[in-house]
């Protein structure tokens, strides 16, 4: 029955919006297919600079205190009450960390579904942007912004558009996620891309509300597939930043005797030269003593020390001939996307620093 009502709602929305004279073209949808498949542009994502902003009906609605999921209300009950999208936001946070930010309107929405449908219809048709509650959010503290919302009329609620217009996300990586009642994400990813002007938008995830409580594996697999889990460091590793001009890459130093010895010299800058399409190397001015464990092979991303040449190297691409002429000792690795190295100049000043002093 709920699905039937929704079909009617969606069809009526589309018909009305299609005949609307205002230019709303980038927010219309021809079908309900979950068509957006934004691919990663391979830009580095910094750990610990993640914001998970979400809009849910719960928290933005004048519900009675004892509201429960048996009515048409959008509530997930798991000891506490949560909005469906809020619940998904919390599952994401559990997996990748970051901070939650609830998008809240100044004026709450009605708890009556039919009235809300009309209010939303009116907001979309007239491009109304509901005013958001004041907050201390400083968007410059974040590089990666998840944006979560319930699909409304095959698109984002206008409160999400208010959020996207309020904050400058043009230098951010944006990751949409949404919940819905069976019709998928509709045009919502496209709206987010257009309204956010994000420099980079990663593949989104849409989950049907009825499945939300059983979705932890789906969510983890998705986060893994967009590279958000590879940012996790292993026990004892030290997070480092590798600065090349205005590009910052993430890396780790291993918990080995040599890496710990070299760590004492951080931060330092090495003038590094591109070599053989596979590495950047450059001399260092310290002489570590823990030199066991050299090898003549490398993995992509390896940061190594070489005793013979008294230098450090970053390996970014395997070549036909990965065997090296001298021993190198891996002391850490780059965990950001390595493709940036392909486009660097032949000589670069590269600064290695600890992320947390
Ligand atoms: C006004 C309105 C419009 C909706 N439009 C759609 C839709 O187009 N497609 C769909 O699958 N679900 C639609 N839904 C259902 C919600 O997307 C779904 O229940 C969502 O999981 C609620 O999330 P929340 O609890 O975070 O608000 C609509 C719900 C409302 C209130």
C-alpha cells in the first residue's frame, strides 16, 4: 500500500514538474533507475577529515514524543529512535570515523505524509530553499563530505540543496548516500553534483529503507570499493603526510627499527628525481643505523631507504623490470592514489611530515 501511494506520488510529481515553466531541468527525472555511477577521480582522501552530513525526516519533523515505526513515520528503532538516513549515516561513521552533522531546517516539517508531499512539491516547483538552523560548522576542517538524504520525489529534499548552496564544496570530495522506499536514487546524485560543484564525486550508495538494519555489509563493501577503508592504518603504524607542491598525499611509516629511527628526523624535505617511470628518489642527510632487511623488489606505494645510495625513494609504478640493482628497505607506504606521480615534474621538492605530533 505504501509503495502504491509512493508510485502515485512519484508519477504525479514528475507530471507536474515536467509542465512547470521554471527552469528546473537539471532536477527532473525520466525514470526511477539508479543511474548515477560516479567514479572516483583518484584524488587523495585524508583520514580524520571526514564530515557525514545528513538530512532525515526524524529530527526535522513535529512528531509526537512516542512516535514509532508502525505509523507512516520514518523512524528506525534500535534502542533509540533514528531517522532512516541518520541510521545509515551512523553506520558509515562506525566504519570510517569522521563527524556527523544533522542538516536541520529552522521550520520543522509536518508529520502528515500527504501534507509533506505537497510541501515538498511546492518547494521543488518554486525552487524554495528552506532556511537551515544556525551551526558552528567550519567546512574548511573537512576534505571529504558524505551527504545523506531520503529520496523525495525522485530527488533530494530542498533542505539538502540549502546545505549545498550554503557551504562551498568546490575543493571537496563529495560522497552521496540515500535511503528510499523502493524507487532508487532517481535524479538525486545528479542534483548533488550540480548543486555542490564538488571537485570530485565518488560513487554513491542508495539503500531501501526496509533493508537499512541489515545493510552493514553492503555499506562496508561500498566504502571499501570507493577506497575509504584502505585509509585505515595498521596497529603501530604512524600516519604521515607527503606534500608535493599543493598536493598532499597520505602515507604511513611502519613500526620498524629503521622507520622509527628515520621518524626522528621528520619533518624533512627531499629534492626527488623521477626515475625509470617507477620512482622518485633523493639523497637524505641523516645516517640511520638499523639497516637489516634489504630487498631488490618493491610494491607500488613503497617508501624506502637505500643504504648504498644514501637516499629515500617512493615507488609508484611497477615496470617490466621491477628488480632493482641495489637493496632498498621499505620504511612505509603511500596510501593515497598513486596516479598523481605520473603527472609530476622530473624533479620535485617533497616534504615528509608526521600527521600527529
Ligand atoms: C515527501 C516524500 C517523498 C518521497 N519520495 C520518494 C521517492 O520518490 N522514491 C522513493 O523510493 N521513496 C520516496 N520517499 C520515501 C523516503 O525516501 C524513505 O522513506 C526514506 O528512507 C526516509 O528516510 P528518513 O527516515 O531519513 O527521512 C518519499 C518520502 C517522502 C516523505
